[in-house]
């Protein structure tokens, strides 16, 4: 009897120890409040014929995108652990709690093909192995290494309100009037990716990812088959010395498509399209036979914590090139190559706790971008949409504050504004100006 009791006690203790070695936690953010904006936008055929847009909303995600996540770890012994994260985006202001209805046929730079209809908004989903003293390797949909470094060096906390020259939020906080802002500064996430984050060594950490999504379909009938390949890589290095932090990041993506199927007409600035990839779509009068798109992005930043405040300095650059070959309906063809988009921006900022309960921040930025001229986007000639406009310069700033009711709950107020300094006929975003303000409540769990 005593032996039986001892055996049961031993098994119970072993089960308890095994349970302690594995853990799963639930986390998330709920952010809702009032958002307003005033914007002066470019017209459909000429930016000199400006319109004005005013937005007033009770909505979500002004300071942080609402989300629900699950993360876990299992101790495998010897300093090695298995890890996973599943993070879903939430839209608590909408009938559909999660997911978005993507424009049919558009292709995003995150390596997925959006076919329309509501679905689960997959912010992150990955599994990996972590080794103490070495780092972690993860596989799945993840933040890019550049996104991680911007998050570590953003004076505005990567919120969704206008005025941040580096990070362009994905929410709809009056973005109809942003002009220069729908042309994003860098790629936030990569699907089909393997990622490595090293542990610190002498104050330095290294990060890298590689993403791949390639399909080659054999041509068996007319207007079918071909290649649809997307991939990319990213590298970053950060260094910490006492209160000083510095980082540099680079990432590059490549899209290669080859087929004979006619493309739908998706025009930049039209049809409700705000994704960067829209400017690479073929006019409805042409069929794309090959497309080679390269997207190169670079980022450097530094912060210093003075104690009473923390100072930030950031710079980002993005260059997109396309080599194309198109065949019109009339079987005439045209080929070409060159830069179709360029954006660079610099920003400085400060962030400080004014009192133990009040946190405030301010930033100011400037930059320029070159996109596609409206007149050529709306033209019917094959290849015409690849013509570039002259550069637009822009300035921006943002002010904000948090009042913490507790460690996890805060009230916030944010104001931001941006405007372009040029006003040239046919230039996307030329002559635009917008401001954005938000008051809300955020709870993290």
C-alpha cells in the first residue's frame, strides 16, 4: 500500500514538473475612441483641382491596432525551448470582428494573393526553436527585421495617426487625404519566412530573415500557366551601450510574374486602391507577359535616454524598380525598365514621462517621394503607367500624450499633420495637406 502511494505521489510530482515546463499565454490590445481628420486631396485627373475631406469617427486603433494573440513556450532541456505565436488583428468597431475585404486580384508586398472577402486577419503566425546564448529561429508569417528596428526607435510608438514621416499606419484614420502617405516607407511583414534573432553579444544583436513563395505552372492551354514568384531577405544589426542604442537595417524583395492572362484595370489613386502594389498593375487594354519588380529598403536610427527624456533620430529610404514587357490587345508590344517609386524621409523626436502617470511625445519629419503621374496612370497606352512624375517634398509633425489610469489602461490624445511643398499638375499627392486628431482609451492584457 505504501509503495502504491509513493508511486502515485511520484507520478503526480512528475506530471506537475512537466506541466511547469510548458506554458501558453493570451495577450491583446483593445483601443477605441474618437478620430477626426481634415484633408485637402488631389483630384482624379489633376491635383490642382483639389477637394476637401472631413472625417469624424468613433473607431478603433488610433494609438495601437487592436489584436488578440496566443504565445507559448516549451522547455526542451539543455537551454533549448520550442516557441510559437499566433496573433490576429481585431476590428471591434465593425460587424466583422476580424479580417478585411481585399480588392480582387491585388497583390501585396507581404507575399500573399488577396482574392477578396472577409477572412481572419493574420498579423503573425510562427513556430520556432530558441537556444539560450545563441538566439531563436522562427518559421511563418512574421514582422520583418526592419519593422522590429523601427518599433524600437519610434518616438510616436508606431501609432496610426498622421504626422509620422517614417511609419505609415495601416488603419483608416482619415487616410483619404494623406497623399504622400499611402506610399509606404517599408514592408512590415513577410509571409513564408524563416527568421533569426540572435541573443546579445558584447552589446550587439544580429537579425535576418528570408522569405520565399514561388509557383511555376506548366502552360497547357492559351493564356494560362507561367511563373508567379515572390521572395525577399532582410538583415539588421543593433548595438546598445548604456543609454545609447543604434541600429541599421536593409531588406530587399523581388516579384517575378510571367503569364498571358489579361489584367484588370487597377489605377493608382483610383478604384479605392491605396496599396503600393496598385501602381504596378497593367491598364485594362493590355495583357502582362512578364513583370520583374525589385523593392529595396534601408533604415538607420539611434536613440539616447537622458533620463528626463529620450531622444530619437531616424532615416528611411525605399526604391522600387520594374523591368516590364507588355503586349497590347492589338498584339503590339513594349518593354522598358526603370525606377517607378522612390521615398526617403528623416525624423527626430522626443518622448518623456512628465509625471509618473503622464507620458508625452513630439516628432518632426521631412522627406520626398517620386511616384507615377496621374495623367499617365489614366492613359491607355501599354507601359504608360510606368512614367514617373517629379519629386514631391513633404513635412510632418506629431504631438501626443498618454495618461495612465493603471499599468495596463491609459487615455490618450494625439494630433498630427503633414503637407507637400509642391503643387504640380499630374503629380500624385502634389498639393495635399492633412491633419489628424484622436482621443481614446487603450487597454492591454
